[in-house]
């Protein structure tokens, strides 16, 4: 196993751990998933109104914010497992 695989394994393990043990992470995860599905349903339309285009843009911002927040939590968990200072 190379270093990249080990990090990916730590990432996946931390994500699973947080999904099971952190209400905040689970809430963010579910909201991220719901936003993703909403974006997909809007984008399935052949023609989008200006309002729908703006909605998609705002939804993508929210989705990115949640992704960044979850990533921070995952990497903090990984650091805490390695005995490094965790930052939340």
C-alpha cells in the first residue's frame, strides 16, 4: 500500500466514523446530499430560467460550503487519531 492509499483509507474511515458519531457531520452530509439532488433535478430541464440559473449558482455555493466544512471535520479527526492537535 502506498502513502496515498493509506491516506484515502484514513479519510474513508474518518468519514464513516463521523457519520455514525457526529450529529453535526451527519446533518451536513444529509444537507449536502439533498442539495446535490436538487441541483440535479433542476439541471435536467432542457431550458432554465434566469431564476433557476441563479438558484443553481446559490445551491452550488451552499454545497461547496458544506463540503469544505465536512472536509475540515474529517481531517481534524484524522489528525486527532494520529495524536496531533485537532481543530474544530
